[in-house]
């Protein structure tokens, strides 16, 4: 009996193992894979502007450092710091008394020499009459002619002295040479100022209009030049550092004539009306130059475009709820909207969020997000 027990125990264990294995193979099927939740947006067709973006600096058209043209004590400042002034307005006064004295002296000398000239001319007239009568020699008349000419030259010199004194007296009143906003004063009243001072009294900065100097890569300049040569006026917009607030609308004014070899960029200048004073001299801004418009482009959110080792690609949701990987060619992008040359048709849904979980052919549960609006800038191909 004991011998039979030892025989049947291994047989029983083998049968149990076979049953368990069979049940594992032919049991209930695994549950179907769950759909991956993603956010999608519809591709749309429309016009998209070609915009080049560069970093710029606000530059006044002709900032002027106002300096004294005469020496003297600064009596008063006739402006308020930060005031907007017009051409010809009084800005400062230098003590005029020394120049009033010089003017009086010059006028006195002029009157004296004019009297001497009148006397010399009368004598010359008499000498000429006596020469005609044969009473005196021609030599005496010529000597008197020379005296009259010398006195006339003295009068002319005196007239120059009077004009110079009048000019210095005028320079003692310093007026605005141009229109613009006055900065902080550089000299306080009571100080002595000189015509040789290099620092100046104040700086006037025109702000209506104002210019922005910015740079673009050299390979983008030919497209800009082509539009300029065709006589097209290119629109320019200035934005703050975060590209969130538009500071002004302007137009391209000029291009530099050479490439900066250290940076590979070209300088451009744009002009802005700046009536709201949003642009401040020496302010750093982002500049967007509108060059052209891409017509009838297929546009998708830039977040839908993925980049790897090969061509850029997007995931397109098909009618059966699965995703398909498609290679695309990006023409323009601005960080929010991308224009595609191939790969996607208008109306198709592309995945914009949840891409990292996807593989071609996977089932998805899409939720829709509207396509975003935006300008465009050149997207360099790697």
C-alpha cells in the first residue's frame, strides 16, 4: 500500500501542473488596450505673413548736446527736466553784462572811425578840387585818398567788432536748436561755463518720430532688399522684451551697406511716429519686420510639429480613431503657428498634446483645441 502511494503522488502533481498551464493558455482574454487621451487641433488653410524677427535698440533721430558758445556765469535754467521743448525756446541764460560792455565799446569805436572817415572824405574832395586848379600836386591828393581808404577799412573792422559783440550777446541766451525732450541738467545755475566745455549743459532727444536700429542675419537680407528695390514699404512693429506688448507700428527706413563679420548680421533702421511715447531712447526692443505673405498655406499649431533625427513630423488622427505619423515640411513658424508645405491637409486633426505617449497605429481619445492665430518668422531648416 505504501508503495502505491509513493507512485501516485508524482502523477497527481504532474496532472495538476498540466491543468494549470492549460487554464493559463485558454483562460479569459486580456482586456483590450485603453485609448490614449490626447489634445488635437484642426489644420486650417489661409494666408500667413512672413516676418523676420530681430533685437533692436531705440535710437533718437538727432540727439543734441547743448553747449555754451561763450564763457560766463550760468544765471538760470529756463526749462524743467524732462520737459518737451520746441525749436527756438529759451533754455538757459549766461550773464550778458560782459558782452553788453563789449558791444558798447565796439559801437563807440565804430562811431569814432565813421566820423574820421567823413572828415577824410571831405578833405579828399577839396584836394581833388585844388589839383584841378593846379594849386597842389597830384601826390598830395593821392596821399589823402590813401588816408580815406585806411579810415574806411577801420570802419569796416569796427562794424565786424560790433557784429561779433552782438553775436556774443545773443549767445548768452541759449535756445533749443531742435525739438525734443530735455534730459536731466548737467550744470547747475551759478557755475562758470566755457565754450570749450565738453560735457555740455543738457541733452535734447527728439522722440516724435523716433528710430529703432536692429539686426537681421545676412541670409535674410536678400529677401528684404528685393522688396525694397521693388518699391514696397515694409511694415515694422516693435515689441517689449517678452514679446507680449506691442510698443508701436513703423516702417523700414534704411539698410546698412555691409555685413558685420563678427556676428554675420546686417543693421537696419526703422522709423516710428511714437506719438504715445511708448518707445524710449536706448530701450531694448524686439522688432518684427513684415516681408511677405504666404498665400493659402496649411497651418497647424507649432506644438504639433515634432523634430527628431529625420524630417519633422506630426501625428494625424484618422477616422478610425488611430494615429498616423506623417513627415512634414515647415515653411514658416512663429512659436504658435506653423505653415506646412506638405503632409497635412486642411481640416485634418493633428495631436498637439500627449505626443510623447504615441506610436503609429495607437488608439486615441481626442479632445479638441482650436488652432491658434499668429504671425510668422523664417524657420531655418537644420
